C-alpha cells in the first residue's frame, strides 16, 4: 500500500481508495480480512485513528463489515452494488478530469475527442 504524504487527498481516503479498488477488482474477495487497524497503522507509520477512519468509510459503503474482536471482513459483492461502486469512481474521475480540462482551457468538444481517443486505445 502506498501513501503519499504530500497528496491533496487525505491519508484515510488514500487507504480506503486502495482497498476499494482491490475489492472491486476482485483482488480481495468475500470473507477476506483486512489487515488489523493497529497493524496497518504501524506498517504505514500513521495514526490508528486515520486507519480506523478509512475502514469506517469502507464499512459505510457496504464493502466491509466489522466483526467485534476479529477485525474487518470483505462483504460479498453483488452485480448491482459493484456497478454502483464503479459508477461512483467513474464520476469522481470524470469530475477530476473536467476540473483539469477547465484549468487547461479545453472545451467540451476537445475533452470528448480526448476521451474517444483514449477509449479506442484501450480497445487495441
């Protein structure tokens, strides 16, 4: 897990995003346990509170469940929930891209062309 101290994104969100990606891509499967809160905090040299906040965010999204005394487990993901999570991530990424495009002075047509080009590159 990589944490960027100089990122604009809070550390707990960086942690949650990396676990979210692992869950949504199937690298972490239903029933898998997340590292202990204390263990992860120690490994990353961060506060236990920061790690707990990341886990609580994943829990509020329904991706993991806390089991008292046993830690956090990955929940089974159904197709609709996976699609919703991917849509949420897509919306965030597109919002970031729109922000960058506006700063660069790009218009909608130019952004659409860029998106189409990138879309077609992935098909190759």
